[in-house]
C-alpha cells in the first residue's frame, strides 16, 4: 500500500486509508448498506404512520356507506356531498357555482370548504366506489400524509435522526388537534402540503443568502423555489384556505423573529428573498385572482366569516388538559371547547413542560427562538378576543382582539391557531432528541425517554363511529331517474337543513346527478347579505319540516296548495319524494297528497310529479 494520500475524488481521511488496502471499493458497499438501512427505516416509519391512521379510522372501513363518525355526522354528510359534486369534474359537469344544492340560487363552492382539489383528484374513486369510501380514505390519508410529509422535512431539511424525526412527525400528524379535526373536517386535516411550503421557503432563503455559496446568491434556485411555492400555495387554496392562512401567519412570525435575532442574515438575504416571495405571490395571483374574486364577490359569495370569534376561542385551561380523544383524556374536558371536532389546544401539561425544557436546553439557536416565539404568538391568538378560563369569560382582552374584524381574518376561528402550535413544538422536540442522540452520556437516553413519556398520554384512541340509516332503494337502485331527469331538481321530504342534512345523502349516492332545494352550506343569507348557514325556508318546506318533527295532520286549504305550487315552481322541481322509513311518514304522505294530489309508488318511495 502506498503511503501517499489518496488523490481520487472519493479520497478518505488518513485513518480510513490505514485501515483498508483499497478504500474506494470498501467504502462504496458500506455507503450502500447505510443507504439501504436508512431507506428501510424510512419505509418502516411510513408504514407505522399508515397503520396508525388506519387504526384510528378503522370504524368506517367495514362499510363506509353504512358507517358514520359519531361525533360529527352532520359535517360528514356535508363533505361526502362536496366530494360527490367535485367528482363531476371528471364528467365535464363542474362549476364553481353549482346548482346541485340550494336550487335555484345554487352554492358558491369557493365560499364553502369544499376541498375541490382532493375531490377532483379522487374523482375516479368516488365515481367507482362512492363518496363515503373517498371520505374514509381521506380521513385516514390526511393523518398519515401529514405525518409523512413532516417526517421527510425533519430528516431532509433539519437532517435529524430518524427517531427524532419520527417522534416530531407523529405529533404533527396525530396530535390532539389533528385527531379531533378528523371528525369530518377534511379541509383542516389535509396539511401534507404545509411541510412542502415550509421547505420551499427555507430553500429560497438559503439560495438568497450570499454567504450560503461561494458564488453569491443562487438566483436560479430562488426562481425555482418561487415557482414551486406558487404551485403549492395555489393547490392549498383548493384544499383548505384556513390551513394556508395559519401557515402564512406562523411563517411570518418566524421570519420576523429570524430577522430580529440575525440582522446580518436579514441584510444579506432580504433582497433576493423578497424578490422570490414577490415572484411567488405574483405567479399564484395570476392563477388565483378569478377564483378568489368568485369566492368573495361572485354569485352566492360572501366576504365575511359567519362564526363568532368570541364563541370559537380556546379556553386557557384547555392547554394543560389532555384531549378526551387521547388515552389519558377524560370526559370532563369536553366542557372546555365548542365540540369534539375542536380539541385543538388540548396538549396536556407533560408535553408543555417537555417542550419548555427542550427549548431551555437547546439555548438561543435562531430556529429554537423562532419556534418558541411562534408558539407563544399563535397560542395567544387562539385565546380569542376575551380570555376564557375554565369556561368563564374574563374581562382580560386577548391578542386576537387586535385582529378581529379584519378582512380574511374573520374567516379563521381563533381556537384553530392552536393547530399551528403542533409543528412548532414538534420541531423543538426533534431538535432536542436529535442533539441528544448525537451526543454521549446521560442525555443520549434521558432526553428521548422524557419526550416519549410526555407524548404517551396523547396517544390517540380510535375515532368513535356508529351505524347510519340505509338509503332508500329508490335512490341506490337508480329509480330516481323515473322521477327527475339528470340535472333536474328533486325535493326530498323533509328537505335538508344545516341541522338535518341527511337528505343530502340521496344526492351523494347518485353522484350529485340531480339538484335539491335548500340544504347545508354557507351562503349570503344573513342580514345585509352577510354569511349564514343555509337559506330561508320556503313556506312549504317549513310546513313539511314541522309535520316531520311532530307528526299530525295540518289543515290544508287553497292557500297552502297555491303556496306549494309556487314553491315547487321556485325550486324548479320535477318531483317530490317521500321514502319509506321517514319519521312520521304517514302524516307527511297525507299532507303531501293534500298539497299535490295522489302519489305514485316507485320502489320504496312515494313521489309526486310537480
């Protein structure tokens, strides 16, 4: 063996040269084995995430059409209808203003959380197997996909060890808020594009920093990052705008923190970074200008939010309480939030203490400071305009009061700012565990163990599910075609409402091939054209709803018959249908026969052609 130092491109340190005769040939298999080991570890983590997501949602899988998420069945009916409408894009029958609900006015899909991109992407699944299958698939895939995306970000961008990245990604994908929102809020759990957006922003910042390369700013990399960012932001708008808003606010807070803590970096990178962000914004605006105009100013669009920030505020006590959907949670925690789909801030005291300890141990690294400050800001914003403690609203104003009433901000619920805390705390845990694993001594075992113990109480339990009533054979067998032409309007009795959206399942089962009056959606039916849930009930639908609730036989005269005819004409209805098994079906049938005359029997339904 020559004593000269190797000169080949794959030269190795002297210690390695002395250990082997032919280093280049021996190191390549070693590198290959290392790469295989890492890929095997990655595959294992991915499979574990998929298995966990499947376990959490397994109650839907025996029969998605007959199963429902028991904690929020109304929103599940709504999202399945959204998916059915979105799937019609594959048939060339799709518009941002759809007449398949709220006939004749229609529904603005941009104003509603319609997950258009997901619905169009999975349109083949919906058309082949039905919207309930697509819903169950997305409920599972959003959890697993979000965790996997964060895992890739932590391992590729932060260069974290696999164990550290897996723990942090698990919190991002399966934290209390994510599991809670899985109760039918597909637009909030589809967060797998957020790590992509973060990666592109980081990539752009690194490329814009002249100190990052020997040749100064990498303008080509800045431009490619800007183009990718524009594409990711555009896609996220059609998945869930609220998630994009939360991501943007969090990144803005972290960017300001970075600029304050490292002014040299800000001075060096600001020109290139600002230019890249302007390019990304410009490209995204070219694509999004018309859809956003349509959302806020188009037909059936609304420019304000309909949910009160005072009501949808996180209780301060909820932060150190464990979610009822976790193994260590209790039923008493439910009173600290608005419902089981909003356990966003229920992180528990062990995790908060572990995150604080990790931040102190890591010191004043820029990323650590930015994560801590971002956690404090978004956590404070979640408290809403007035701080609530243990169910009691205090006189103490929350930071959200500074934002309340601003355009766009009104569309976001304050308590959902807590969702942004999950990846911030997860990043602190990843950095701490990774640092410990790279070191020696007691910390190497103590830190990962402490983080694992802090996360253990938050291990989620399977989402509760229940049976739901079967749909009438009149719908599932396609007999509705004898009653209404495709694209026409069918009136189910009683009509769908925000509180009772079940008749919308009829349209969902028919792939939204026919329209329906009224229903469950957001439209401009509040005072002065402001946002409201649902529309005004026509006199006939109000009459039928009352009979459906109480039964009995109302007195029907010429005035009611004239009104029934006018309402049917207003809706553009082809027929009215009453299925067997409907509560108070006999009373409803008698009322309808007085309004529209004798009924016709089709399959398991009575119909009136109007």
